[in-house]
């Protein structure tokens, strides 16, 4: 029975992997010094960067209210420093939030699952009948990477 379940899980993962990626229909460009860390079909991708930073992109299959996208991001213990409605890609509405929260450390010596204070830059926008949510995450006090900041602000139609 366990083998049958494992085969179903593997088949589902292979099917999702063949469905494209979250970046297929948008211009989101990951900086060259970031490497793929995880991918769940066309719905979510994550990349690890230098100094324990990360980029994450989620593509929801339908448009949702952008304010709800912010509230559904649910960053543990998040302190919002700045929240604003902005325009990206010309006149495309987006919500940008800069916050300090807790996220698991990527590639650190911290025990598995250990949460550390992170600077989280979050952007949500609607493109091609989908809602995209992008995050740039880095340890508090680490200088911002302009290319990573640019990536989350560049969720435009191809």
C-alpha cells in the first residue's frame, strides 16, 4: 500500500513539473547569483541567493483582491514597516509591503525549522487573470540586493 501511494505522489509531482513554471507568462527575472531551491509546478518557485537570502514567486490560478493577498501571506510575527499601493510595468496596480518577520533560515547552520528575523519585501499584483505574489527575503541587517528587489517589482506580461 505504501508503494502504491508513493507511486501516486511521484506521478502527481511529475505531472505538475511538466505543467510549466510560475514565471512562464511574466517577465520575472531571477538574478544570476540565485539558484532554484524548490518548484511546485506552475504554482510556486523558490530560489536561494547569497547571504541566506531567497526569492519566492507564487502564481494563484485566479485573481484575488490584492489586499487579501497581503493578509493571506501570513508571515509569523510580522511587523509591517511600509505598505503602499504602487504601479509597476507602467500602470499595473500592485501592493508592496516591507516587513520584518520570522522565516526559516535557508542554508544556515541553524537547527532545521529554526526561525530567524528576516527583512521581507512582498509584492502582489494581478496579471493575465492570475494573482502573483513575490517575496524577497534576507536576514535583518543584510544589505538589499538591487537585482532581487528589481525582480519582485517586475511581474509584467511577457
